[in-house]
C-alpha cells in the first residue's frame, strides 16, 4: 500500500523538481521501519528545498535524519553530498 503513496509522491516531486531547474539540494529520502511488526512503515524525509511539498502533505519538521538505512526516493544522486 505504501508503494502507491510513494509513487504518487515521487510523481508530484518530479513536476516541482523540473519547475525549479533540478536543484541538487532538492530531494526526498525514505526509510522503512519495521520494529518487529509484520508490516513496515515508510517515513519520507523532505530536504529543505522540498519543504513546500512537505507543507502541502501535512508533514511536520524534524532534525536531519541519520544516513543509515535511508534511501533516495526522488532527486539527484548528488543530493547525498549536498545534504549529508
């Protein structure tokens, strides 16, 4: 079920990303948390340049996530170097 939501978020990001000229510091990251449960929870982290999208999705601010277990959901690979 999370895959559909992640795909929709990735599509929305692609539009905004292109409109802004594909900035290296604009990205979405995802971490899957299972905590011993049968199903995992997908947590999406918006880079500061993508914060406008986060506002639209009723997300809340947080500290920079640790890099371990994090995957790039959308944006350029260079975002790793720019943001971490």
